[in-house]
C-alpha cells in the first residue's frame, strides 16, 4: 500500500483520489482459520492472539481483511470474511459462505489459504508466511513482476527474505532449510510434477489458474 502511494504521487495522482486508487489496486487478506476458536476461548493467551488480530484489522481498516472458518466442532462450516469500516471503525461481516464440510482436509496452511482464495480480488495472487518480510524495496518490484505474465506464464517467483533468521544459530539454520524448500524444491513440485502451487512464499501466481487446478496446494505424496 505504501509503495502504491509513492508511485501514485510520482505520477501526479491528486491527494483526494489517492486512497481510493490504492484500495482498488491492493487488498491484504489474512487467513486465520482458528480465529473464531481463539475469539471464544477462555484461555488468556488465545484471547490475546485474537485481540492482536482485531487490532491489526482496525489499524489497517482500509485494506486489510481477515478470513476464518466458522463451525469447528459442529456439522456446518462457513468461510467468513471480516472487515472494518475505515471511517466509523465498525466491525462488519463482509461475506459468509456455507461449505459442504470441513475445508481443512490436508495440511493446515495450504487448506487455510485455499478456503480464503474466494475472498481475494484481481487476477494475480501473492501468498506470504507470517515470518517473511515485505519491505518497500520489494513492493516497488511488483509492477515489473506483473509484466512477466505473458503467454503461458502462470507463476513468477522471487527470493524470500525470512527476518526470523536473525534470532540465532537455530533460527538461521531453519531459515536456510526453508530457503531450499521454498526456492528449489517447490519449483520441482510445480514443474514437472504439477502437484503443488507455491503456498507460502513471495511468488506471484495467476489466481484463476490456481483455482482451476485444485487450489494453492494439492497432495504431494
């Protein structure tokens, strides 16, 4: 969002049109499948986690939405998208879609993202893990990355920057392992095996293609 504001100002977009333009070009969907469970929990740590999520929703009310799965422990499941009115800061349920069953069938993270894809807008989708940075320099590259989607190109990849690697030797080893998995192994799984889309790294993919091939991740074993 900040990168778009800078580019818009450089291109002479009037200040009174700036935020509307950014909102039309960018939306951040945080998919937290257990948000409802955290919100209703009696445990202090889980209540705190839900409160932190709510604080983010109000802080970035114009561009951030939260998706979660409602119905844990019952026979009916729903994909729910929450938003906040940027002017009044009133919390709103933007969409609530009934599901045929529990959407978490395989690995938790990709299935968590798969249920929320329907709430995203635009032609292209970028997925990020919570331990990844997305600083301004990387955001400025997005316009050029989107220009790469020509012909049969469905996925444009880039190096991920894991800021948690600064936490010590163990964290650095884990980050190196994740780099190999995300940058090398994932590309083998997408081609030629065609069994997994990049579900947690800064790669950008064609959203419609992902939807028509089973989502961001499929069975890989």
